[in-house]
């Protein structure tokens, strides 16, 4: 890696060093670089965060290297470290990273959590947000600076991305509220809605903590206690969400949909 201490956490640095050496031993000259995004790029990383990484390759490596990469991630998941199952990342060819193209959005990905395995995943419009974070504040572990690999992402690009997320992901929760039965996912949903509202308002992306604090101060006061409980619930994800918080989350989704529709009408009218 370019830096032996890319983060303030020695155990995470050791894990990332192991990941990079393992990836490089498998992909060889196909490696362009490896990067961090997400909460590790801000001051809001904590013990309940994941480790968002990206490996950039010179071409699509899925067909030739998938079995070896999957086996590698299986081995890493067995390392005696709580962070070993918190890796969440993708393998994306350099030409597909440059700008978002839904026709070329199927890439290798692994999610955090026990039992998760490397698989092919469609990287939807939410990847526009990831690209913006990578370009603006990504941490380079190896390879050229991230901003040289990604075209600028405009505020309207970000707004359009979250509008599509609201229409798809948030609406699906209204159609099937069992999605937010678990306390962890209910909390995640509330905090993600805060980030969506912030992006619609400001055309920028901030951390969950920053968005939650902004939403508590800026949105209608009826959501303040729901957001505060969601932040607490993020650190205690086990169990089921309360009936009050489940209903409050559904109402918050409807509020966000109303706000997004108002923004859409405003944007269409310009």
C-alpha cells in the first residue's frame, strides 16, 4: 500500500494490508488500485461501522478470477478479528468506474456480515453516490489518486440518484413493512432517509451522523425523537423494532417521498 497507516486503527490497517496483498497475488497486473470510501473517510467511523473498499482493475476480471477471489474472502472472514466480517466492497473495471452506466453495472461485490460471500451484484444508481465519495474524499491504499479515475459528479447527479432511491427502495418498504421489522434495519432506514433529505436540499453527501444532526435541526420537529432513537438503535441492532418506531419510520418515508416529489416538481419547473 502507498501508506502503512491509511486509517487511525492499527487492526484495520493490518487487515487492509492483508486484503491488498491477497488481491494483488491473485490479480497481478490486472490491479489498478485499491481505495477506501464510506465512514472511514470521515470523522464518524465507530465500532458499528463497516469497512467500505473498492478494488479497481484494468478489465473485467469476474469470469477468470471469481473462484479465487471468493475463496480469498472466505479465508479472510475466518481471521480472528471483529473487522474481518465488516469488509464491504466491489471490484470494478477502470472503464466502468469513470462514469455511471446502468448497462455496465454488474460487478463483483461482498457485503458485511457473517456468512456473506463474494457475488455478482447490479450496482444501481446508488453507486453514483459512492463514486462522489470516492472522488472527493476517498483514501488511496494503492494506485493513482481516486479523483483521477472518476469524472466529476454534479449536485444534480446526486439529487437524481437519491430521487431514484426514494422511488425504488423507500417505496418498497411501504409496500412491505416487514423489511423494517428488525431494529437494525429500521434504524438504518431512518438514518438513510436523513441523508437523502440532506442531498436533496444541498446536492452533497454527508455521513449518517452529520445528516441525522442536520435533519433533527432542519426538518419538522416531529421527527427529532425518531431520529435520535435511530442513532441509538444503530448501536443496538439486535431484536425487533418497536411498533412506535416502525410506524414512525413509515411516516418518515412518506414525508421524504413528499419532499422528494416537491423537489422533482421544482426541478421540472426550472
